[in-house]
C-alpha cells in the first residue's frame, strides 16, 4: 500500500506569515521598526539563522545572532500554536487519506518543537502522528535523510512512498530517496524549475490549483491501487 510523507511549511500549512511576524517582532525589539513583508520576502527559502546573520549585518544589531535566533524561535512558536492556517484543500486531502487508512507522516526542516506546535495548532495532529525533523537526521533536504527516516518509522519501503512537497530541495530529496513526488509549488513561477520535472504529479498553479480529488485519484494508480502494493 502507498504511504504518504508530507512536507510541512508551505505544503500543509501557510507558515510564512508567522516567520515574517516573528522576525518583525524580533527586529523591533532591537530598534528596527517597520520591517516590511517585501523586505522579508527576499529571504524566503533561506534558513532563519542565515537570515538573521544578514539582517544583523545590514542593521548593525549588537545582539549576538544566537540571541536573535532564540528570540525569533520563541516568537514563532507562540504564533504557530495560535495563528497557523492549514491549506483547506490539503487538509481535505489528509482527511481523505486517513479515511482510507493510508499511513502518513510529516518530514520537515523545522525543529521538532515547531512541528509539534503547528500540528497541534491546526488540529492536523489528530491524523499526522508520525513526524520527523531534519534536526533528527544527519543531512537536511535536498539530501533524502529526513524522508528515508519517515519511511522507516512508517515501516514502508521508499518505493511505496509518495512525498508531497512545495519546494525544489524537497523534490530533489524525494527523488534521491527513490520516492514518488506530488509537487505543489509554494510560488507558482517555481513550477518550471528542473527539480519539479521528475514529479509524478505537478500542480503548476500551486495551492490555488491543488485538488484533493485529483491527488487522491493519482495515488490510486500507484502501487497496484489502494488495495495492492506494499
């Protein structure tokens, strides 16, 4: 039987507004008011630690980057528990798969604490009880480690797993793991990136185009359908 492994940020949930707000609050606390979404958008796809290092240099912040990171992480966790929105059609997809008894997991670059906060805050934890953070494996995406660990915890062969991803590094990691990929790019223009060329199913328009029905039907064609396969 097919197993499904979901990326979290940008795939299951729209967490980018929380990353922006937690960063805005942190900068304001250190004397940099008025940090805008446009400024934040230049750092989307870059890790929080690297982003804060660049902002520290740009604004001449005196606090160590480790302190800034701790403050932003604390602010993000607070927001994640109360203000994270799951994409409605993706939630419907999870519910459909749960009803079919499909094994599911989350594999994310976020910390274990952030994953737990988001899943609890969006009530997705009821269906997604297996989660792996990149902090728990040797290498993050585009290496396949986090997806392979998720498959191991599910007791599934990599070839029987489908990864649901929004970003190019995740699509590359799925390919490296020997898994199928269902791609829903967070930014529609990214759909043309070579990393998505190998996706078994691609929704070029991103979440606005994603259909739980179409995704479910495609999954049913893999591994001998819903009753066959591993």
